[in-house]
C-alpha cells in the first residue's frame, strides 16, 4: 500500500503517512461483509436508487472503490477534484482490465450525494453508506471524527479486499492513473509501497 499522505515534508509527513498506513493495514485479504440489506445505496448511474451488493459483484468481476469524504455539490472541494481525476483516469484502467467496475463510496447522506453526483456528471456510480454503515463498519474503514471516510482506494476480487492504496486527495489524474494501474497488475504484491 502506498503510505504517502497529503502532508509531504519532514517528520509531520512521515508521522501522517505512518498513521494513515496503520488505519488500513488490516484490509488486504479482508473478506467483504455479506449484507442482508444488499449493500450501499446507489446515488447515480444505472443502479440509481437500488442497493449495490459489492460482495456478489466482486465474485463476477474486479471492483475498484474510491472511498472519499463528503463532496460539495458546487464541486469546489478536494473530494470533487479527486472524483473528477478518477473519471479522467478510468478509460486507461478499463483498457488494462476490461471487466473492471468503478465506484465512489462515501458516508455522505443519500440526497446530498445524489445532488453532487448530478452536478459532477461522473461516468461511474457513487454509493452512499450513510444510513447503516453496513459496509464501512465491518471493514473498519478509516473515518475522521465527523464520520467522513478518508481517501482510500480498494481493489476487490473474489469477495475480498486484494489491494489497498492511500492516494493523495489532491492527486492529478495522471498520478492517480499510474498508482491505480499498479494496483491492477496481477503480479503486484497486495500492498503497494512508495
């Protein structure tokens, strides 16, 4: 897993990178929870309004999840810029892994995430796990004190987390594309290091 963090200099950067890495070290190999509710609520795309069973989908095809903090409908925030970078990099990932399905996942309430998704017009679905946190809680995904998800990328295959990355929220599309292509390589170790 890449242990870089947004703060990049000195001991503060190293401490932040270590703390972020410690919050996700348990994820590679972690089985996905079976959710009786069906999974997070889809707020955009073809499945809008329905639940997305990430466990069942990951048995059929690889899934790439971009966990992100709340997105402002205006798009004037780091999370919105990150989601746009995901959209820009997505075609390269689909060339490398044609069966790949991409989702953004947040603990943002359904209606505000739906509004943000409409404003951003992303070519992939955004999922809300705000109501039950049925996906976030069993995986012990990192959240801040306010309950917003930290920026983490998860690759899911065969009902489990197989790769983890900690991208910088402000990363440009090219950097995000390179980092994520490395996650998709079958011979890459489950944890990516800088």
